[in-house]
């Protein structure tokens, strides 16, 4: 499970940087603390589904959830 959480964090960081956003800017758009966003990006915090939806909207990306 930790690998999955780290993959999410890496993807959020990658997308944020590609848009030229700082953690502080993205955190404000998502209505979360910058420290929590940092923890998500570093795989230290497992974001809820509702938070992932807010992040994806702030990044202007679709969120796809798949159960295999």
C-alpha cells in the first residue's frame, strides 16, 4: 500500500510542477495546509478520496479510480 501512496504523491508533485505551481499555491486551491500537501507529495499522508477529487480539480485533471 505504501507504494501506491508514494505513486499518488509523485504524480501530484509532477503535475503541480508542470503547471508551475508552488505547494503553497496548490494547497490554497485545494483548501488544505501546505504541510499536508507536502506530506502527500512525499508519500507520508494517505489522502482521502474527497481530497484527491479536490486536488485533481485544482490541477484541471480527471481522477480515475480503478479496482482490479
